[in-house]
C-alpha cells in the first residue's frame, strides 16, 4: 500500500509540475492567423488538426513563418511526411528584405524520411550548413518512424539547442549566432516530377516561453555535444577531459617548429583568432610552421578553421622535431586544408589525395558518413570544424562532423601507401608513438580558433 501511495504522489507532483507550463498553441485550427508565407509558392492546406504543406515543382524552399519572434523556448509538435520529401522546422530564423531578397536563414530541425535518417539533426539554413548531422548520433537515426506521426521536442535556451523525436535524444548544439527569431514550417524545393504533390504535416504545435525549467526534459548527456562557442569549453566538455590547446589570447603552449620561441612574423593573434598571414610576396614575413610544446599519443583534437580564397595550410600530427633542421618546418601525417576549387594543388597527387580533409598525398577524403564524395565544406570566408581522432594507431579525419578518412598508421596498407608517396624517403614516417601537433604556414592567410584537445 505504501508503494501505491508513493507512486500516486509522484504522479500527482509530475502532473502539477507539468500544469505549471503555460503552453501556447501556434495553430488555432481554423486559419493561419499569426503566420506568413515566405520565399516560395508551395501550398499550405488546413484541417482541423494539422497544417499540411504540399510540394510543388519550379519553386524554391517555401516557409510558413510565425509573425512573432521567440528567444528562449520549448517547442513541441507532431510531424508526418511522405517518403521522398525532405522538410524541416525553422527556429530562431530571420528574413531581411535587404539581404538576398528576404531569403529565410537560420536554424532548421531536420525532417528526413530518407535512408540517411538525419531527422532531428540541426541544419543552418542559408548560412553554415550542417551544425549537427546525425552521423554522430546513430541511436538518434532510429528515432523517426516513417508513415506515422512523430513527436518533436525542441529546446532553445541561451546558446544551447536540443532536440528529441519520440523521446529519443537527437541533437545537442551550442551556437551563439542567433538568439531570437521566428519559427517556420518548411516545404522543401523539389526537382523531380515524382516528388510533386508530396505532403508534410504538422499538428499539436505548441510553445512555452515561461517556466522553462518545468518544460525541459532530462539532460541528453548520452549523445555527442557539438560546441560552436569560440574559444570556450562547455561544462560537459570539461567533465569529459577537454582542454583548450590555445587560450585564444597569447602564444602560450606554441612555438616555431624546431625552435624555442613563437614566430615574430608571419603569425598574428587578433580578436580570438590565430592567423597565418599571407606572405607569398614577402618571404621575410613568413613565420614558419608552429607546433605544440607538448607531444601527444592518443588524443581527440578539434578546431575551427577559415580559409581565404586560394588558401593552403594543414594540421600535422605525430610530428617529431629535428633541431638540426631549419626552424619552421616539420614532418608528420597531415590533415590537408585547401581551397579545393581554386588552389592548383587540389589537382595534384593521386585521385584528389591533396584536397581538404585528405591524409595529404596518401588517402583521398570522401564523405564516409553519407557514402558519397560531397564533403559539405564551407567555402572561403566561412568557418569549418576539423576533428582528428587517434587511438592506438587508428586515426580518423572529420570535417563539419562528417567522417572523411579512416586508417591504421601501423598497418601494412598504410606502409604501402607511404612507399608510393612523396614520403617514401623518410624512414618510419608517421610511426612515432607520440609527437607534436603542427599548424602549417604555407604562405596563405588562414584563420584558426577554438583549438581544443582531450587525451584518450
């Protein structure tokens, strides 16, 4: 009897807590009062229960947007989509008539019934592309059920955004770009006749903007967190052993390769960004490659980089210094950073093994997460997220949370690749048990920030 009473008391308290959330319905069931259509001409039909978006050929992405904007909130709705149609839920989104004719831009919570299964992921519409693809959350890929209604739970509080589908955690992002904006229901652009007339439906659309502590769900610490806060660690990252490898302000922990001090030319630290300065026309300004003071064995390295047009650089690891050599150069396996469309080196090597994300001159970068060659790299002028994971010889290259390269540096396959590459004259290339991390000065302007590491 005591257990039954306790259970009833817990249930009553839970009900009371939920009742304190002042939910507001965003669809009144009769008309689209409070909503406005932007960008495209796809149709939105109404039923008593749902808003139905209908795909249409020869029109761009269409967005049904709330007139009101929202900052911190918890948003819930049910979603159902026909296979063959991709869609999304915009949050904290913007539309400026003076910017690209009012093109809607901002965070989009994905609705993806395809084989890729990235529903619940977070895409940055018309800005930076994928912030959180479900390639880093395999369990989340199983949350969305085709052919039935799916419950979306979305939290946007401060810079943190989290998503759940049918109670399963899907995405967890920290991003400071936009703190407030409208909510929108997207009908995606289509290009094939067989996609014409497909539908996506939304119902039970409600939002809470007050008493959010009562509306949020338990923390989704079991899934990967992606942090876009410049030069800042989240509490979760600190708990998991991450630390900043560059403090964002000084040259502490870094020096010229094969030397003792940080370069006096060729590099600059400005506004939280570590910059390689373009020096091709003036060799006196070139500072040379820089390395970490510390050497690493098993580690996970993450950073943001931004290229200028035609830029070339790279991140090397397991670099073993030789003080007999000229300061400013270092040898090790390299995560190539390159403007693939402009720089001629993209066409050198073998089958593109000198393009961005590649293990330079050895293994060509491909989108292993999606099974194609589209690396989803942001162009010069925009930030990209680089990650290198190395554990007991197994190495992975990631770009914008998509796996591009995977290899074992102790394997015979790797040694065969080295024997056919420009490194074939270097004994035991990439075989050192530990080494420094190196940023390359290739004479082009390249920016770095949010450089962090954890030892595994």
